[in-house]
C-alpha cells in the first residue's frame, strides 16, 4: 500500500506543476500588459539610479578640484614667488671657466643644490645659473646661446652643453684612466677614500652597486691592508672603509709601541749604529757605572758576544769612540772583513782593485804608490818645474788619458764637441775632447785609412775612464783633416773606440791654438796662415715620441699639431710632357668649367627620419693651413661650386697632403654618416677586388677634382 500512495503523490505534484505554469498561448492579456509595465518601470528606475550616481561622481570631482585650487591659492599666498634676489641668499658659487673637470662638475652640483633649496622653477634655472658664469665661461655661454634656437633653454640642455665644453669625452677618458690607476700608495686611508670618492663621480658605471664599489676600493689599498680585508669578505663600501681605517690605525699604534720598546731597550735607530756600541765598549774597557766607579777586568768574550746589542741597563752612558782598524782605516770592532779580500790587479789581499796603488804615480813628486792629492811633498814652484822638466825618478811609462763615450752622450755633454769631418778625404764621426791628452783613431776605421803606421819611440800607456790601462806602440803620422776647405794635420794613436772614428785631444787643440765654446758647441782654430776657422758641432737633436707616449699626452690634454714636410724645390712633372694628354686636351682640362649638368636621375643620400643638423667645433689649424683654407674656399666660390652660407651648422675641415705637395681639402662627415640610411645591397669587398688584379702590370690613378665627384645639394634641402 505504501508504494501506491507514493505514486499518487508524485502524480499529484506533476499535475500541480502543470497547473501553475500555463502555456504562453493561453496567457491572459492583462497579465502580459502587467508584466510589460513592470519591466518598463524597472528599466526606468535603473536609468535614474545610474544618472544619480553619475551626478554624484561629478559633484565629488568638482568638490575635489575646488579644494585643490583653494590649496594652491593658499600655498601661493603662503609661499611668495621665487625672485633672483631670494635665490642669491643661497650664495651659489661663481664659475670662471676652469679647465679642471672636477671644479666644473662641483659647480653644477652646487647650483642644483641651490635650486632644490630655494625651489627654483625649471624656466628660471638656466637664467639664474648663467648669471654666475664669469670671464671665459660667460663668453662661452654667450656664443653657445646665440647658436641655440630662440626660446627657453631648459636646464637639461644647459647641462648637456656645459658638459660638452668643460667635460668632453677625452677628459672623461682621462678621469676614467685616473680612477682605474688609483692606488693608495703613500696616502692614508682617509686621503685615499677622499680621492676615490672624488674620481668615482666621473665613472658611475664602475661603482653603481655597493659590491662593485667596495671591491674597487679594496683593490687600490696597500697589499698588507688588502690581505687583511680579504679574509673578512666584506660586501659594503662603508664596511671596507671602516675596516681599512681600523687596520691602518692599529698598525700605526703597533709601530709606535714597537719604537718605544726599542728606545727603552737601547736598540738604536738607523744612523745611530755607532752610538749603539758605545756601552759595549765601556764594558770591554772595564767601566762600571754606579755609586762607586771603579776599574774592573775587561770581559773576554768572543767577537760575536762583543757585537751584541746592549740592554736597557746599559743605555744612556757616556762611552769612548770605537778603535780605528789598521787594515781598512774605519772604526769597528771584531775581525776586519778586508783581510779576506783579494785585489784583481796585484793579486794581494787586504784591498779592492779600485783602491790598488799599483801603477799609480804622483805627478808632483814622480813617486809611485800614491796620487797627487795624497802627496806630502811641498807644492813649491821648484818642485813643479822639476816635475815637468826633470826626468822621472822611477822608470814609468808615458801616460795618456782618454774617455770613451757615445754620440748621444757627446751631444748632451757641454764639455765636448762632436761632428762629421773629412779625415784623408773620408767622412768620419769626430769627437773634439779637451779631456783627452792625445788624439786617437778607431782600430776599425784605421784599416780603411790610406796612411802608413809608424812605431813610437817608446811604449805609451793609455788610461781610460775606468782606470784600465792599455799599452800602445805605434801611431799614424800626419793624418789630414779638412774643415771648411782648410787642411789640418794630426798624429793619431790606434785605439778601440765606441761610436766615434776619431778623437781629437789636447795635442791637436794646442797645436792649432784652439778655443772651445762649450755653450754653443763651437771650436775656433787658427791655421798656419793665421786664419781663424770656426767649426760648429752637432747639437742635441729633438726628442721623438712613440705612438703610445703621444696618445698618453693627448689624453692628458696636451696640444698636438699635424705638420707636413714639402719639398718646394722639387720639380713636378707637367701634363704637357705626356703625349696622351696633348692628344686629348678636352679630356684633361686644367680646371672644371663649373658645376656638372643636371641629369635625368640624380643620386641622393637619404637620412634617417627626424634627423637633426650636425654641428661640431672646428679643428685647430696652423697659420699655413688657415691661409690655404681661405684660398681654396675663395677659389671654389669663384668657380660657383659653393656659395656663401650664414648657417651656424658646419663640419670640421682637415687637410691631407698630396704627393705633388699640394693640400687636399677634406670635410669630416663622420657625424653625418651616422645619420644616413645604410645600403642594404651587397657591396664588393676590397680584398676580392685585389685578388682580381693578379697578373696586372699597368695601373693608372686619377686625382679627383673639386666639383667632379661631389653631389649637388637638392633645392629642397636648402633652407630659405
């Protein structure tokens, strides 16, 4: 029975659902009209609600704008307008056009700080800043301002022009190089940190992060400070600076404490070694200081014990000097080290070869074993005459003296004169040296000399600068020297010389009554006919720089000039001498008649969109180049190839020397080339073209004339 009731209940619910949802086709028209009315009313209410919300939003916006305007008016009333007089209260510095980039950069920073403090508006910054530019800086700004378009110059544009003038690219490179080469050296850590901060402003890419800045600073520290900081692995710049200062301060404190301990212990400083042994000497002599001073038996210690430093109880005592050594003549204790020294000249012990007395003869007393400065014989007139006229007491060989030097040393030395002379009709390098007692000839050049060698009457000893002595037994008599068409004669001793072929000494200078003007490198000689001859020696040549040295000087701001050497006496071949030119004179005219004719298709160079005109400062020119530029421009104007222009834009003009000695006018279009649209089609490679020339034996060249290979400016490119 239960399942049956459940079935009836289900059927009843289905029937009720069908009765509550009548079909549309059977709906009452009144109900449909009521539904439509409700729908329209609902839509109208929604539209009214949206309109109300929009009006409310507009009222809120108007209220906010009104409040903002009131706030601005109140702010303007509270803050008066910034005037130049109020800006002067900040006392900004003046800039007079210094070439120091650090000073220029600092001036810009100070001006920006003053602008921020006084709240100067953007339209007044350039005007206020230009007032504080004086002297050369003021002249530069007047010129730059005239080249700018009319209207307001923003502060960003001003800083750009200012940086181009007082902080150009080469100065940036120079400051970058100084920053990369910065080392602590003899500076303290605070001094090094100030210099590092000063230079890092110009190279922000190297210190744009804390880690990079700390690493760069740590690399420039001294090695012992850097090694201490390396184990700490510091990542911040402030931590590296702080630890470096601590390490340096602790090191200074340690050194001072160590010096104090040395001073208390009696350990001497440098230059006080002699005094450090005085207390020890007192101990050896038996002095004992105290209340009762008495003599005691000297200590009999070893040499090593005698040379030990004193303790603190032995300092401050008055001590006698050290004994003088009989071997070396100096004051010291212990065994003299000279006892084991062997001379290379005499093979005897006790002295060096530089102190050897063997072969030394005194010129005053003519006795061997000492020099004139150590001679104890009285320097009387009789002794001097006897030393010259009388024969030597001992059998000593005659002595000659010479000094061997190079050509460069002779040119720099003010005591000698060097040059090129004819010796027996052969050009040779000659050194005129008043420090040489005899005249010498190089053994290498002597083989080419057409002269007979003769023996000397006796052996002659030659002493050179290092005190070595060489014996000579022959000479070349009456060798002919030609100076300005006059002949002189000299006896030459064969000797091994350096760069020079002949050295003329005092024997030749005395014979011809020579006088030497060392300052002007000039020698005046008197011939046998009593005629004065002046010989001028070679002066010091100009120094040459390598390319690396030249680039380094240019980075440092040095000026450089490009010089051309032109042989004006050289004859240039003429076109009339060439038969082909004479046959076709219309093909090889002297000058072009004018501009080329207009063609159906004209080649043009297109620039990238929105390209601006380019202007660069002109190159520095020598007066000769300035004159050549004026002449060539006037010639081009007369031919009609160019016309006058008043545009402030321009490009630098360098000159290039041609093989015939004339100057080619070139225009630096590199900046303009950066704005041109590059070719998209493949171009032939120069290497491929050279490969195609294999086997060619005849080549021709062409010297392009002005107006022939240039492109005419399009009429629409010419400003009105």
